[in-house]
């Protein structure tokens, strides 16, 4: 059953808001990125952004199980400290809110999900995903793999709307990261250090691009 839950959360048809976000790809294309650079963009995001955010998700799941809502809200604060860009914090809030709304509908008896929705001022997606995993029993390694896969798949899906592209190529970009995602998920799940001692996102270029993207008058994606 846990595997089915993970597949449901990873399914692009699950209405978690990712369809409205390109995770920086739209601005990168505006700045000159072309089809032959998207695979590298996917790989760079995985290493610089998605893995640190997967660590936040796992920390939120662990905090929820050990300390309940107070522990999760503490992870909320750590996310804010690790994300200095107000534009990216707002994108994370929108994605987290969409995920929680859908999860509350699929799992209407998810008390932790409902309490977190009411109590969190930000509902950032990495923390929200950890809360959903805690409420539904998804373990650390599957949670980390899910977070990483979702990041790569969201970028690949956005590329189909932004570039002249064969859908098979977009699927290949995600598949090419499979072994790395599996290794990273094991690494994240095995790391018992406090979140403050683990790597933080390190993509200043994406932070600057997010500001430029938010100021554009014409765009397909929120982020």
C-alpha cells in the first residue's frame, strides 16, 4: 500500500499544482537555454535544489512523528531561513498549499494534514510533502525519491510546453537520472544529522532568475 501511495503522489495527474510551475525553466529559456541544455538543467536542479529540499521533507516527516505539529512548524522556520528569496518562498507556499488541499481531499481523516494547514503561515512544499508522508505512512527513502523525481518530472513536463520537443526526449531526461535519484534518496534517508547540519539549497542563479521571471508581463508559468 505504501508503494501505491507513493505512486499516487508522484503521478502528474495528482492535482498538486506542479502543472503551473516550471521551477525556473521558463526564465532559463528566456535567457537563452535551448533544448540541448535542458537535461543539464534538470541534473543541476536535482543536485543543488531538489536534494536539499528532499532533506527538508524527510526532516518534516521525522519531526511530525517525533514531536507532532510543533516539530513540523520548527522545520517550516528552517525552510524559510534556507530560502532567502521571497519569490521562491511564495512559489513554495503555492505548491505546498495545493498539495495539502489535494491530500486533505484524498485522505479526509488526515488530522495532521488539517492541523498543519491551519497552523502554518507558509506551507512550503518540501515541508508539506513531509507532513503528507507522515500522515500516510510513506517512509524516508521513498519520500526522498518522490521529492527528487517530482522535481525532475516537473521541469521535463514544463519543457514540453516551452520548447519544440519530442515527449520521449523529456521522459528520457528523467529516466537518465534514475540511478542518481535512487542513490541520493538512500543518502538522504541515511543521514541522521539535524537539518541545520545538512546541505542547504545553493542556486543563487535560480534565485535571481525567479525575481526576473516574476516581473515579466507575459509568461506561461507562475515560477
